[in-house]
């Protein structure tokens, strides 16, 4: 495969390891390529993306970054009952979490099996393993976030909280630290009471409150409405109940005439000849 030519020997060895293949010592580049192509897990498109990611990671590691302590920009994020150390990254539009961290979480958390290719620095690409939605809490701010699950080797931190979280809590970044804050001002322009608004302030558990909100919003009543009031008609003589004939609408008259014509054709009735 021509696309394997752009990878160095170390890149191809990493591809073999991710495919679950062992590379004998002192193997040459053609031998390593042969191992990749003969692997039972080989898929051209998947290996192409894998190689691009590995090359991108190598190029990224070669870049000299200023001496910045990224630990200053990490926060403890509570996802359900599980706490992870996450990097707050305003440049990321997605919330990411490592696969090994996801496995340590509640196994009942549903993983949507949808794959997305993420592109980062150096055009390195990572293919996600799926996604899930869960209630997350950061420094007292509770919101529901979507997390993309990525391979364990793709992230240094346990998780990355992206710009989607900023819609729920502003995060001023300073040289010393980053901390979500709540606005100190209130716009008291108008006040309107919403009669149908669901008040769940009495529920302390944020996850349960979100589940109740989903149940109420998705509820569809299926039971037919009934009442205790009933009416009974009692006939006091043999005279039939008379109801004045009402005028039919045009569509109803068409339907009646159609039925009469059908009965005439079938010989069920015949036109009246009386005056």
C-alpha cells in the first residue's frame, strides 16, 4: 500500500502494536509493512487514519512548547458518582474522555456506537469509539454534556472539557488558574410567570432531576378521557324518537349519491316511478 511509505519505521511499529501484532527485533521496514498487510485486523481505511494519527502525534511531540504547567488548567469533574481530572480546553469543540476511564465508570452508561474522526495539531487524526451523554458537575456547576470516547493512548489527561461547557458557565483563564464563575449581575427587565414550567428545585440530585425532566417532556398520554356523568334515554311510549332531517354538506351528498348509484347497479334498489 502506497500510503504506508509516508510513515517512518517507528510509526509502522506503532501501527503493528495497535493492530495487536508483534514485530520481531531487527525487522526491516518491508518486513513490518508485510506484517501490517497480513494482519487479521487490517482495514485499509482504518490503518490509514491510524498512521496519520501516529505521525501527527510524533510531529506534535517534536514541537517545543513554552514551559507551561497544564495542571493549572485542570478541574475535578464529577460524572455521576465518578470523578475524573479534566483539562479545560477552549479550543476544543468536543468533550473527550479516554476509553480506559469510560470502562471504569458505571457500566450502565449507554455508549452510542457512532464514529467521528477528530483532527488536531499537525493534522493528526483520532477516530472516536462512540459517545454518551451524562450529567457532569464542575465546581458546583451542573449541566448535561456529550462526551466522545477516544482510544486511551490518544489523551494524556483523563478527559477534556471543551467549549460546550462554556455555554453553561463562563470560565475566565488567568495565569495562575482557571475557574468557572457565575455572573454577578441580574437583568431585571421583565418578569413573566410560565404556568407550564417544570419546577424541580425540590430534587437535590441533579441526575435524577434530569431524568424526571426527560420523563415529563417525553410523556404522551394514551388513556381516553372519561367522566362520571352519563345520560340514559327512557322511552315512555311506542312512538319512535323523531329527529328532524338535517341538510347534508356537499361532500356528504356526493358520498350518499355514490352509494345510491352503487346499489342501483347491483340491483339492490331501483329508481322510484311514483309521482
